């Protein structure tokens, strides 16, 4: 009897904790704004359909211009991390970023690389969620678009910009 009560107690506590954590994840009409890649492939498929263009097409298939803007976006993330005192140094990840037609990032999917500095997934999700509300760079285009790329922080953008 006591074992059953304890089991029920654990189940209730776990259920409450999961519900509480889910409430903190920002979602749009059908999925989260920020998510871990691999958790929901259907959501990634929906986002890719909703954002039919690739980032490189925004720059007339000019790889140099597209890459420069990609690094600028990463530098903006890094600047924001510094502004809010979030230590992003040593973080290495794969990113899927989805922009709307107005050039505003709507969704960010990420997956930490094995050689990344250890960071809590919840903290990184909170950082990206906050970044979505405070992003400075706008890259408008006549279609919604996306980019799947890689990022390493620090970006050394200031050094690269001088060269």
C-alpha cells in the first residue's frame, strides 16, 4: 500500500514538473519557436514547407554575401549574449534558422555538437527565445526562407570584419 502511494506521488510530481516546463516553451500556432533538432522532425518539415526559399537565394546565390550575412547574424547573437551576460563562449552547434518575409527570425532549431562546451539545453533555449524578441538584424525577401548551418562562439566577427 505504501509503495503504491509513493508511486502515485512520484507520478503526480513528474506530471506537474513536465507541465510546468512545457508552459515555459514559447510556441506559435503549431510548434515551438525554439527547439532542439531531432526532437520533432514533423515540425522541421512543416517549417521547411512554410519557408520555401534558402538563405543563399536572398543574396542571388552569391555565397560570399550570404556567408557574410550569416556571420553577421551569429555576431548579433553573440552581442546579445554579452549584453545579457549569458556566456556563449565555447558553444558549438548546428542551427536551423527560419525568417519570415520581413526578414525577422521566427524560429530557431539547434543541436549541440559533441565538442561543444557543456551548457544546459534549457538555458540555451531561454537565450534563443529571448534573442528572438531582441534581434537587430533584418533581412527582408519576397518569400520566407531558412538556413541550416553551423555556429561556433566566439565568432571573432570584429576581427574578421577588419580583414
